[in-house]
C-alpha cells in the first residue's frame, strides 16, 4: 500500500526521471548520467531544474510515507472535513439547509475523529451545523449544537475568547427568537 501511495504522489507531481532502489530508499536517477555544470546550455538548465524538482517531490513523498499512518489518516479526515465545509457553503447560499446540515454533520464527525473533541475548528463546524439546523426550524437540535459548540470553545480557547463569545451570542439569539 505504501508503494502505491508513493507512485500516486510521484504521478501527481509529474516526476519524469527513472526510479532506482538503493538500500532502504528510492532515489531519482537523471535520464542523462552527467551532472550539469555551470557552463550548461538552456536545455541542460531546464533538465537540471526538472531533476531537482523531481528530487524534492520524491523527498516529500518519502516524508509522507514515513509519517505515522494513524496521523496520516487523521489528516485526511480533517482535509475531507474542510472540503465538505466548502461544499456546504454552496448549499447554504442556495438555501438548501437540509443538505448543508447533512454535510456539516459528516464534517463534524470527521473533524472530531481527526482533531479530537476539543478543537476550535470542531467548534466552528458545530456552530455552523447549529445555524443550518436553526434555518431548518429545528430549534431544539440547534440549541444542543450551540451548547456543544460553547463547551468545545471554552475547553479549546477559553471563556474570554472571541469565538466563545460569538457562539454564546448565537445561542442567546436563538433563545430570544
């Protein structure tokens, strides 16, 4: 599986050299065996630049593969939560609040799995979920979500943080409506 991921990363960055296994690592071997020198022509400079780019991409791919697989999975969950959050904004602007709530529910789950239960980003997503629930007319669900977001904010950034104050004001506005 790790080798498939490496190949995917390399393809994604258009690595054009040949791969050669040496010991525990994989190194990029330039197509032409010569190292470009200071007096090289334009084509040689371009090739040298491409080779250096390929080496950097390969090094990044190795770093990615060397990371803790559990952390990589958590990072992917958070990336997916961010993608869903952006997608949900389109639904929200179109007035499709049930679709927005469904996407935010999934984003909340992914963010909680990826970041833990006391992260400011999770609080933001829960607050957005509460707003979508409120727009749908589900005030009890919205209140529960706002209360959860307040608790997360207090744990993550403290009582005096603007994010906590904003979430509390949204909860108060729900009660005043």
